[in-house]
């Protein structure tokens, strides 16, 4: 199963985002050299951007 972003308005913590990012490299893919689909790559990039925003403090963590 591919990780997905939550609906708009639902924030994730840095730990949750990291877990979803790591999920791209398990479940049979297992290695960054394994090509992602275009959809997976786009979602992966969105997760990385969301993690950067959380790390910068641009987004408040969910309570």
C-alpha cells in the first residue's frame, strides 16, 4: 500500500511524515534505486515538502 497525504486541513507531525516517506522504500520496493511510478513520485515529493515545512515551523503539528 502506498502512503497517502491526509485530507487538506489535517496536519501530520514530522514523525508521521517520516514514517510515510520511509514507506516508499519498503513493501517490495526496498531500495531507492527502484523506480517509483509518476503518481508515487509526486506523492513522495509532496511528503518531502510537507516535512520541510514542519521542520521550518511553517506548519503547526496536530494536537
